C-alpha cells in the first residue's frame, strides 16, 4: 500500500499491468469471459464396484486470495447423479440454475404414472451428454463456461458412470478422473488403486473412499489454491446419494515444514 | 473520469525483483481448440477396408484416459449403429471430432429414413467434405478418414484435411504419428522406393507395381505401424482399436498397446 | 343445398359447441384403411391393411419405423402422416443426440398432440387429416398411443382406427384379457385376426396387402421392425389355417 489512496484496492500496475479499459466499456458492448475470476480447484473421483466416490474442497479463490471458504462445489442432481465443478464459480452457479430448470422441465414433462418416474429420470450418462452439448455450444460461440466438470453416478444399466467435460466441450471417461491440479497430483495415486475397468470390479466402497481422502490430503499439501475443508459424495446402486459437505482433513502432518529453510525472514 | 484511471499511478512500494510483464498489454484470448493427440490410419484392399486408431487421449503431457475411441460406425441402426457399413475416423481436437461424427451420422440416418436405402460411401464422402467446408472459417480441427465398400464391393477410403479437401486413396495415416506411419505405408502398401530386382540401374530401375494386399498382411502392417509409433510418439499408446469393413459387415477388434 | 355456416375454418365454434373442421378431419381418418395396435407385457405390435389405388399402382405405406424402439401406423392422409413422422424422427434423433436417451413414447405423443392442437386454434390452419397409432417400448415398458386430428392422445392397451375399424375394436374388446399375458406370436395373431375382422366379406389378408410392425422389450428385446411380403407368409398361414371357410364371428373363439 502507498500514499495514493485512489490506487488502493486496485491491482498494482507493476504486477498486473495498467488497467485494460477494453473490459467493461461504458458503451455496453457485450463481453465474453476471457479468463475465470473466482475459481475452484481440483475435483477428483473414482469408480468402485457398485458406484462412484467424488470429492472437491470448499474453497473459491480470487486469484491467489482464498476468497470464499465455504463454497459447495458438489451438486446432487438426483438419486443417481452427482456433479463436481472446477473452474469459474459464477459459471458453476449459472450451470446450477440451468440444471434446476432442466430438472423441473423433466419432472413436468412426465405424463406417465408416478411409479415409472425412477426409470424416466435422467441418469448420469444422459446428464453428461447434455452438459457436453451445452459446453461445446458455448465454446463454439466463443463464450465458454470456464469449468471442468466431473459427472458421476449410475448409467441406464445401473452401472457406475464417471466422465468429464471441460470448457472446450472435450469429453472422456475413465475409472478414475481428476481435474486441474488433481490431474497431476491425484490421478497417479488414483490410478495406482484402480488402473483399469477390471480393477473397478474389485474395488470396495471403503477402499475407494480411503484413496480419495488420501488424495485430498496430497492436494491440500501441494496445491496452494486448496483448503482443508472439503465435500465428498458417494453414489451407490440401490442407495440414496450420500453427500457430506463439511469434511475436515484429518491427521495432517506439517513436521516437514520445520526443516524448510531459505525463505522469508529466518536466518539460514 | 476515464483519464484518471488511464494515467498510471505512481508506485513507491517495493517491486518484484524480476520483470513481471513484457512491455505492452497482455491479452488473454480464449482459445477454442486443443489437441488430444493420438493417431489413426486406414488401408483399403480388394474387398475390404481396415481402419485403426490408438485409444489414448491426451492434454499436453497428461493422459486423459486410456480408452477414448477414434473410430466410429456411421449410419447404422440406433445408438450402437448396428448393420452400419461406413466407418469414420477422426483425430485432432476430440470435441470437434465428436461433433463431426454426430453430424455425419445424423445425415446418413436421415438419408436412409428419407430414401429407404443406405447411403453409398461415395455420397457420404462428398457430404462429409461439405460439412467440413461449411465451417471453413471456424474449422473442425480434425483429420478425418472415411471408408467402406464402394458400389462394386471394392474397398473405398477417403481422406480429408480440416476444411474439406478430400481424395480417394489406397492408404492414409493421420494424427500425431502420421509422419512416422505414412512413409511406412507408402513403402509397404504402395511399394514406394521398391524396385524390381535386376531391372536395371539408375533411371532404368523399374518401380515395383502396387497391388491390393491380402487382409492378413494388412492387419499385420497395421499392428506393426502402431507398435512402432507407440515406441516413438508419446501421444500414441494404451490400446489399438481396429475396424474391418467387409461385405459381411464391420468387425471390431481391440488389442492392447504399451501404456507407458 | 344446405350450407353449414360454421365449417369454414377451424377457429369458429358452432352454436352447439362443435368445430366442424376438426370433425371433418376425423372423417378423413375413417376413409383410411384400417390399422390395429396391441401391447402385451413384453411386446407392442402394429398391423395394417394396405390399399393400392389401382391394380397397377404400388401399395401405400401404412407403418413407418421412426426409431429403433418405436414406429407408427397411420390411417388417413398419408402426406400429413409424413409431416408428423418427419417431426417425430427429428425429435427422436435430437433426444439421442442431446441426452443419449431414447425418446419416451408418452413424450413424443404429447408433442405431436400439441402440434395438432395448434392447428385447431389458429386461423388459416388446417387440422391434420390423419390418425396415428404409436407403438413401441421405452424405459417404462411397451406402450401404445392413439393420436387423433383434434390433438387428443390417449394410451391404449389395444386400438384400431380407419375404415370399418369398429369390427376390429369389437374383436379387441372381446379378447382384451388375453393381451397382457400374450407372447410375441400370440400377439401378432391377435393383431392379424382383429385386422381381418374389419375386412369386407370378399377380401382376404394377403402378403401383398398386410404390414406388421413388431417391437419387444426386457428379455424379449428386439428393435422395431417392419414385416411385409413373404416375411409375413407364415403368420398369415398359421393365423388363418382354415382360410376360405372363415365365417363371421370366428374371431370370438379363443384358441391357443
């Protein structure tokens, strides 16, 4: 901070460059997102025999600032689908509203009897396909939704389903997935536990939850944009979705920090 | 008002020891494309056409998944495209590849619904060219190869650039290992740089005449091409998806490749 | 000659509360040759009588496959049916593309019902002159829907529309209890017998004038398929074994 009050609270020119007046012009010309603003970091998920486990921490960052520390980035869609969002939080909230609209439309379009509703509900594959179309359309309009999304749950045959879609509309599916930093830090750990589809059949729910917790710890240790509060959801065959939004990272060990020398004000 | 903000504010605070900015403004423009790596190839024979593609999908140095097919049946019945007779392979930007596949598939399905007969490979090939060219100024970032059997029952193969230029060929490799595979195919399928022994020296040398190869030989060429490409191209590996179109339909085979 | 003052358009009620244009459209359905549809617990079947305008012409198309899981049978203006079937085909492809989900039969029926209703309430429009039977399977099992030019749609267990279809409906009503438990072959035979009921005395069901559409679900899963010509020969033979000596009322007895 300096003694020029009108510079306070603004991005420093020497760090961020002069303010770009191309943004928010008073002529009201329409601006498309060119970069994310408030962001969530990694989302990770792994399939097991009868379902899928997914987790994401509760932090929304503003650049390097840990801005909102209680943001829920997992969303239950129905009894067999959960979504996890990384990337821009406002775009996530836009998608959240879009999905609510879709959900209501689906409920009202049902002319069949109540008992059929479970069979008619959108499953994880349906929702992933839909989101992929939304994301790809927006990228094709040069107006992307700046997110990486994991869609987990059960497909039409009640088999575990796990797939992703990102801001470009790129989609893929695998026994384990991780977005953002998680793709570097968590994915190797997850793949060691579940290398392929054959291993999914051997995976128990307990082991899957265990490896996801381990990954969340690694991510908290090494991802500077993470926090030790996270949400975790389990979608399992013939069960209601279990979504816990206030998990605390247990048994942290920062003993190694003692040995780190050479930064800050300490004398080496 | 605007002038107040446009004037740079004098700074007395300590700066960073390194120069954070290159001069001028920094533009972040949204880039609507990415490259998902991988390679595909197609070879046509006397009464068959073979397609192959690895199943790895990448983002930079990351492996997205070890199983993302690049070969698609076109214009069959229902979502699994039963009884299809045309195959499309796409490599490049996977999201564009999927969009292209779905557009072509819809076109071929509507053709059958409206005309009561399946679309020929030649007609489908021209339609694909038009679809690609319709996005000439915002292209589908893919290298497509399309094939099946022509009206005489001979193997037919068409290859495309991203904006719709196309030609019928004997063989074509596309994607990140195309520069490794294509010369191999030139030599082994079209017998390039192969000469008839004892036919002379220098310009008198006689080029060995290419002829359609038997299916067993072609299958072996495909496998060799991909095991070799897997060794030298980091974006190629994990699995090999092969589709063979014959008069009896499409046979699909999956075999593993190295996962490193 | 008597002139009706209230049938010039489809937006004007008569003092008796009728919309004559819509009723006339329903008459067009009765001009079409008969089609029959039945569902069991596992299958949906359509059967249709095809007509040829003259000896030298081909037979009209009565059953159209829309998607792998359902099809329609039409009675009335075939060109109107084509417009509706194109719409249904596009909606079905769109459902698969957008959600990777086969179109639900109740949904597609509601959508064409809504379209037909618009034609009965806007000036300058004409109601569709065709009735449809929509038969297929979806996530909630086999279904049969009836669609009328008025925009009215309803789910049916068995239904017949078109010329002389009352006879077919009578057969269907008399054998109603058997349909649910019928297997594929039994259901096809019921459909053919119902169709036969509507024929005038001098006519027979032949491989040339009969169409069948069959689709199954669950353990008996099969995609919607249209059977015509020699493919239906054996069904015709086994259904009407004593062909030629058939008397009226034979449809009432319940064999197999």
